């Protein structure tokens, strides 16, 4: 259980189970490997990502340190796959499987292993050049783009 204050001033806390703060993100290659090895849901490999419910900034953590910050750039109706990043680069994307903490909480009562989980409701692509993140939600059919904010925090920011 940790606490963290967003740049906008919102206090983030992951003490509630489930919560609206944590996002469970795993690179697609690691996810596919976990699926083929029939890994338990509670043991899946993931990055520690938090989302502010007030301003929608994304925070990536390594341990207790913020390593990357992203600001919401645009919301639009779009295709579910990005072919060209806004920076002009093509086909240089990392793909992620993403579930919210509430989705994971609902699933873990019904499934024990990753290969029993339903398809995620969103797909996320990250440009390897400018680090821009694109998130497509299959429910709302919306594409959100997030821009990387360098030096948003100094190295001492912790949760």
C-alpha cells in the first residue's frame, strides 16, 4: 500500500482493493510467454503504472521511484492500431496487455491462470522513439494519446 501526490495535486493511494489508480501493464512478448507457460494470474510479470483520476497523467515506477510521466494529449475516435506515430516514426511500437486493478480483481475470483483470462478491453502501443503512448479502448472505441514528459520529477520522487 503506497501513497503519491500527482503533479496536479491529487493524492493517489492504492490501499483500496480494487482501486482506480493502478494499471497492470505487461509487454505483449512477456504476456504471450506467461500464457504459454500457464502462469498463475497473481504471478504475472507487470510494470507498476498509476493513473491520476483527476488529470489522467500516467506514472511509471521502478520500485518506489517515478521513472516516467505521461500527460494526456488527445482523445479521439480512431482505429485500434497505430501505424504511424505523431513523431513520424512507423512500426516501432512496443505493445502491451493492460488491465485496470478493478478488472484484475473481478477476474481473479473466476480464473486461476493467465491463459484463462478474457482478452483485455484495451490495447496499448508505445513509440520506441518519442515514448508517446497510445491506448485504444474497445468499449468506448476511443484512442487516447499520452505524451512523455521528461524531467517531470527529480530522481528523489517516491511513492
